[in-house]
């Protein structure tokens, strides 16, 4: 009887962990969407590919990766609570303001429009609500309490950038379109997003929403929400307004495409650059902090704001190593840097001095 009870309890835990997983995994592109995918210059031999050969983790490296995970002694969590700021929102159409909510979730207020980038409000980045990387800090504000946004931008379909519960909340609370790379519309369609609210773009393609033009630009990464990879595209993004320009790197390795983006679309008032989740085993698809500074310089940006750190533990480096290395390199290269706390609104024309708030943690 005891064994049966334990078995039932374990079965219950497994069932709870698996609840909602099939829906969260999304859907594969079909029909006209699949045709557009297959016509992309980035789609070859049955999947999307980077401009240069890239490796995620080789099969032979998996045992070594598990060994490092077991023996890793780097602090994956802060010693105390990460300070969270209750965000403010301005009504003025003037200026450029950027609010970082944690990880890669950012609100850009520019030229009278409000753009939400990679909104992830879930407690975990996983198809399961019970298993997977968990938040290191609370969300600064409930997603339902955000002021209306004009556009929602997604960089790729990994769980830490495309979040089913957040999409469903935004579907209910906003009328904003979702601007996504090719193929990701299949996920959104399965989750109930109407076709007229989905704009799918290939690299180099643009769409206009209100006063802003959104251009999907190259990145060096990969995609997939299940066992298959690279059925949808990944992208960096250029946001262009009448007076302002913002670049968002998305998740990416460092490559010469950033210099081309800078020449074609720059200079930028601000660059939102991925700096965390790097490792020697996957150097092609996540930048180091030093490469993040180089990317900022390549695209000719004025202020560098780091993203993709401090919220979820997705690699073996310590939780604060990315920003320590970034600050050191930014000073060495004389780069203007702003490191907001989660929820802090940055005035790009008058960014706060970096004060090392994370170092006490």
C-alpha cells in the first residue's frame, strides 16, 4: 500500500509537471506560412541556418557538460534579494525611455509609441510550470497593469523569449500586433492570436506600426521549443522612428553581421545587447560581455543597456559575472553604459551613472 501511494504521488507530480506542455510547445508552420519559410534565403536543407556555420552543443560534449554542472561552484543565485523598482511611465512623446523588466523583457518608449520586447512574465522559462529555470527576482509589475502598448516584438521562440501565458495575457489586454521572425506565427496561431495581429518577417524585411518602422535583422542563434530545431527563424531588431533609433540584439553569437547592421541602419540612440548565458561549449550562439561591447560599437550606438542576465540561471557562470565583465570592458572602451535595476526606467538622453548595485549581492 505504501508503494502504491508513493507511485500515485509520483504520477501526480509528473502529471502536474506535464500539464499544459503540449500547448506551450506551439506548432510547426503549415500552409502559406510554411511556403514563406521554405522560400527564405536563410532556410536550407529543411531548416533555418546561420550565415556562418555554428554549433550549439556537440553530442560528444554532453558528458563533459553534465560533469561541469555537477561540480560547478559558481554562485547561481544572489546572496540577497535583487532590488526591484516599481516602474513609472511617462506620457510625454518627447525623448527616449527604456524600462528593463528583467532578462530580455524591455519596454521602449520612443517617438510617441510604446514597444514591448520579448515579454516573459512567467515564474519559469519552460513548457512546464513546475520544472525549469526559475526567476531570481519577482516581476516589477503585473503584466496586466502595463499601460497599453503599440507593438510587441519577439526575437525567437525559446521559452525565455516567447512565453505562452504572457502572450495570452497580452492577447486579452492589448490590441497590439506581434512582430515576429518567420514561422513563429504558427505558435501564436495555436495560442489564439488572430492572423491580423501577427506580422512575420524575414531578415531585411520591414513593417510599419504607427510612427515606427520595425526591421528584422540578422542574428546568429537557433530555435525550437521541443526536440526539433530551427523550424522558425531568429532575429535581431531595428526600431526606427522619425527622430530615434534603437537596436536589439536578441540572442546571438558575435559575428560580422553587426557591422553591416550598423552601416545600413545606424547610428542608434541605444543598443539593447545580450550579455548572459555564454559558455565555451556554445560560443557561436551566445555572446560574451566583451563581445556585447563590440556589438554596441559595431552598430554605432550611443548608450549600451545590457539584457539577458540576472533573472534566470541559464549557464554555468555566476549570476553577476556578465555585468561585472561588461562594466570593466565598457570602461576600457569608453562606452556609455546604463545598468538599470529590474523595473527602472532609463532616460537615454540622461542615463544614470553605473553604481554597481549588484555587487552587494
